[in-house]
C-alpha cells in the first residue's frame, strides 16, 4: 500500500500552527490571507561565494516550514531570490579576472546541486536580481514620484524618514535618528549594525567596468536592498504571507524591504516574518579570516551521509543559535543511526496476526506528538525526540513479537508521512 493513497493521512489546515513572528515579537497563530494557498518569500544566497553549512541551516529551516505547511494541507508558492549583482560580487569578479556573470553562474550551479543533495525542495520560483531590472526601475520611478527617493550625485537614495513605521521589524528607535543627513552608498557593510541614514537604491554607472543598464532613471545598476522587492513584485505581486531569512537580515535588510514594498504599493507587504539563528563552529562565527568555514562537501568527504548532515542542521529550534563541533555532530549522527536501526527492525514482517493494545495507542500518538511540537514554532528537536521515544517502545514490543504485520504497514505509512517533512528517514 502506498502511504500517499491512505485517505486517513489527509490533513486540513484546521491544525494550529503557532510561529514566533519577528514583526510583533511574539508567538502567534498563523492565519494566512488565503485559507488554502500561501505565498512565501525566502531569502536566497548571494551567489558570489559558495554557501557554507550555516547558510544551509537557514535554507533547510525554510524547507521544513514549507513542507510542514504542505503537511497541514496548504498549497505553498515559494519564491527564492539569487542575488547576482552587488558590491561584493563585482569586487570578487574583478579580483578573479572574470565577469560577474561567470562568477555567479558557477556558484548558482553549486547551490542547485547542494539543495538536491540535502533534499531541499526546489522553490516554485528562483529568480535572479538581474532578471528583474524592469521591475526595479518601475519601483524606483514610483518612489521618486511619491517623494520617498531622491537623486544625489546621479545615485538614487531612499529616505527612511518619509516612511511611517520605518524599523518596525527590528524595533528601531527612530527618536535616535540623526538630524544631519547621512547617506550610505555601499550595498553591504561588515559591521552588521544599523546605518542610521539614507540607503542607496540605484548606483549610477561610474565606468564601464561595472555591469550597467540603460534606464529612464539613469544608466546604472540596482542596489541590493531594492532587488528583493523587484523580484517579489515580478513573481508574487505586492503582498506575501510569510518572509523568511537568517537573523542577519533583521538588521536593516528586511526593514528596507518593508519600507520599499509598502511605500511603493501602499498596502501591507507581509504579516509574518521568521528568522533563523546563526550556526557557529567551535563557538565562533564562521569567517574566512578565522579559517573555520565548513561546507557540505567537507562533511561528505569525511564520510558523513546527507541524512546525517540534514539531521544535524534541523535537530534544534530554528531561533536558537547552534554550535557545530565534531563531537556534537557525531552524537546526533549516532542518535539518527539508532533510530533508523530501530525503524528497520520494526518494519520486518514475521506473520504476526495480532498486536498488543499498546501498539494502537502508540501509533495514534505518532501524528499527535509530531504535530504538537511542530505546531509550536516548528520545534523539530522536540518533535523528533517524541517520535524517537514512541519508536523505542514499538521496538521493544516488536522484539516481543507483539506487532501485527498490518500495524507494521500502518507504522510505515505514518512514518513516511512524517518524513515528507523531515526527509531524514526514507532517503538514500
């Protein structure tokens, strides 16, 4: 029997899902605008450098969110951006003596292969920043018209003081905004602190060593913070239900997105914002300078399986900072292996006709326990641990020959359904 054909597994979206909403700073019941379909924007990679396992922690968290929403019965339309034009990409390409397009194509190909390896569902749309120049120009023209944006030395800036509620996602105290006009010209700043001033929307073309586009607003190229809004308008319209990203995006970037989108459209952009915390290595943030960056292929080359890598990255609550050590990684790998060994043992049929009454109770608890913890802000760790405990008890009963072949089928079907979310059990 195919588990997907078992009608008892149909879920409906009456199941409660509570998520911590970064916008309102509290746990809230998720109520989308459309009770059947969800529009979700998830921040993708800046494809000037290869993503590391910390980046993939965020991408897998977003994957778990999408899969769990689908488990609950929603249709999810998910958009991911590829940032393929920014200061860092231009500088990196110049250093390597190649074009920005050559640089970003290579990294994009690596990313696509990695998400396949890690069983991350391919988003409905993956859109490059350079594919939405038309929408970028359209948005900036409207912002200029409304007085939110202005020219300075041929560049175009956004004035945050013109947008009521600026900084509401982060919780920025606008009473501390400097009286003297300040402008921030680069796309990215390494201090990860608020730049209290106007931010750039459009870089004028200083010379032809930069990738530039002819436009009604002047020849130039789009700044990072207007790229996501352009991609969203292009693919999903003016409103989405959920936006996700890493915790770094809570400083400036996502508030910039809100200010641009809502100034442009005049309507609320997104009611739910979720942010995944950092993954440190040996207690330190990953960086080239520290020489502690870990990539997916580093772990594969050490003999670890894809399931072990994915399991480590989801075996936590996404809002809690994680720390990678090989000791910790080996412990989580051992736990997964123990679990899979118990599952394999339980799945072997031996012509048992009757089950212990306790078996039915445990099988009923599988979904309930999984949904209880996943519905509480996607607590994958507690959800897995609860399933692990149930499987331990079933393992003992199977060892005593107290599980019927029919209930083994039931167990298999339910576990397959759960693994449509986790993707760590029935994978190669």
